[in-house]
C-alpha cells in the first residue's frame, strides 16, 4: 500500500480538526456561472464487437498510456482504454455470451473489473485477476441481468484510485427486451447519453494532482464529463436520457437542473425502476449510477449542475465536497426537436426480495478505513456465502463522515436506509449505496449461482482512497456444505 498508517493518522487528525472547526481548511469550490461551455461533449465510442464461431460476442480492450488536453496550462499524461482517456462504451444484450480480450499495455499491472455485473468470481476482474504489464486476460461470461448502466474500471489492490483517476474507466450498457419495449430514448450518443463525471485538479503545467492527505480522499476543482472540460451537448430530441456515472474518487454529487425543473429518475445501478420518480436532484456517491430523463423545449438551454446538499443533505456534513457547487454540462436544444419518446408512466416490474426469505444475516461495521475492525487481507476470506441463499447485510457507518458501500456479483435492494423506509430513488436494484454518517442500512440480496470456493468477490467502500487503504473484505460463494478454499499465493505477487 502506498499510504502509510502515519499518513492516515495525520488525515484523521485533520479530520477531527475539521469536524470541530466546521470544514476549516478545505475551501468551497463554486464554478457556477464560471464555466464556458464551449467544447462539445465527448461521447465515448461504442466498442465494436465481433461474433465468433462459438457464438460469443467478442470485445477487445487495451489499457494504454496517452496524452490529453484538458487545460491551457499544458498537456496531461493520462491512461485510457483504446485511447488516451476513459474507454469505449460496451453494449451487450441480456443472454449474450461475451468474451473480452483485455490487453495491458501500461507499464504497471492492472485489472479490469465489471462493476455491477453478475458473473463468476474468476471473471470479475478484482484484485486477484492481475494482468502484468504486457499481459492479456480474456474473461468470458453470459450476461444475465436486467437492462442497466454498468461500468468497468481497474481494481488492483492499493492502486485503484491512481489508475481510475488517470482515466481508466468506461461504461457497460446492458440491454434487454423489457427495456427495449418501452418508449424510452435509446439512440446512443443522440438521445441516450453517457455522462461520466469526474473531478480533477491540475498543477500549473497541466499535470493531474491526485494525492490527498485528507481523510475523504482527493477532491478536484475541475469537472470532466466524458473527459471534456466545459462540455456542451446539442440536444436534437424532446426527451433526452442521461446515464449518469459518478466515476470520481471521493466526491458526492447532487445533480440538478439549473432552472429547478425536475429530473425524471428511471433507473438506478442495477436496472429500471417500476416507475419514473420526479426529483429536484439526484445524489450519487462514487461508483453509483442513475438514468434520468430530461424534457427539452426547442431552442432552450439548461445546465446540469451539482449544488451542495439538497433536502436532508445537511446530515451528510460538508466532507466529500458536499458544499461545493459545479456547473456540469450544458444541454442546448436545437430550434426544432425530433420526438424521442415520452416519460412513460410505468417502466418494469421489480421483484421485491423479502426478508422473510433471508436465511442468513451478516453485519458490517465501517469505521476509519476498516470493516469489522479489519483492513483488507488479500489472503483472507472474510465471509462464506452458500449459493442459492437470500441474505440480509446489515451495514453500519459509525463515523461522522459518509462512506459508499459496494458489493460485487449481486444487485441488492434496501430494506431500510438510514433506519427509514427507503425513498423511491432507493427502491430499485443497487450495487453501491451512500452511507450517511452514523447510519445503518439493511441490504437484501440473493446469491443465485457461480460457486467458486477459491476465488473471492469483494465488498468495499467505493471512496477509492478508502478502498486502496484496505476498507474492503472478501467473500466466496460455495455449494451447500462446501468450505472456503484457499487463495493461491501466486495471485498476490503484487501486494505490498
Ligand atoms: Cu467499482 Cu469493487 O468496484
Ligand atoms: Cu464492483
Ligand atoms: Cu469510505
């Protein structure tokens, strides 16, 4: 691990001081009104798969270094998949067997994790599926989950923040017939728009600054949307669908429209909601996604912004940049708009998991950068789950700061959120959830298949610096009566 315990102790001291002094030290960033939206929003290209003789949909992804131009101060050295920054958008249909040929052309080892995907542990791209520099890795699985917006990013233990922060991330869209039957905008890059939001900080020659001694992790003062600074999107349809992804290390956003009109939330991490929910703002912690519809009138301009805590936000405190305000993306409608669909009254039916069906309950207490008083040990399996079982995970944040809790392999539902009945925006499938300070969340999930006693999945805080500091645990899914195996030591050769 890069960060020493001493650095962490300094961070905790600073944290204590800032809690006592009410966010002294970190000045509030406010870019509203200061962003020239003069650059067309970059749309990550669609990956072009080929169908092979075995009927698999094959993609090719190469992690590589590159040079990007974000600021007038100078060129920025970045990382990307198949390009200088970020990666292509992968699209697959439910039922497709995909194989992804990943090539590591970085000078450091990496992994590629399919965040939110239900798949065998050996294909998950977590810390145990390291790809050496110059190496290749070809995971394969059958996509079997509802239409939604997932993403992919590296997951090498201790180095995730650095690699994601330099640009290694991309979107993975799952489609299915239920979604396709709805009158929703779905023309990629036209009325169905990826919106990958990251915050960055540059030095005076244009280099990315990523280090942070702050407990929450690095917070930038410049927003990148799909790698574009000051992005403007020409909207040509009367309804536009935004697939929002918070790919930032630590920042929590409250996305809202500049004129106060509601966003129609249609989907969360793991799929569509039962019906659209009109919201003044949509909050996303690192790792979370949301699909929203925005209705546009011909000729108008409206801005997507992130504006401090919305209703109830004060409970989150001011860490994670919650006091900051940003102009994010300008939506500029053409003088005449094509009709892209509607905001449907209802979407899909969401099967409710019932806690009466749960046969196991586990408790996770998050404190400092530990879960259940332990840091990640790649050689230790923390939890053993029996396949086919529904479980309740009781997750408690005992700190005065937020965390973001993510579980690999499954999508979960919330039984309670901060002790309450979950609000409509937390009523659908989720794989990552913001944990408000000093709050308890009850998650329910089913581990339907894919046993492998020797290869763990991860659960962790998705604030990337916390994750890198070891705020992560490992679980295996086993057959009934089977015991957890051992993790092959060779798989951990890159650990510090
Ligand atoms: Cu987005 Cu374990 O990751
Ligand atoms: Cu994940
Ligand atoms: Cu955390």
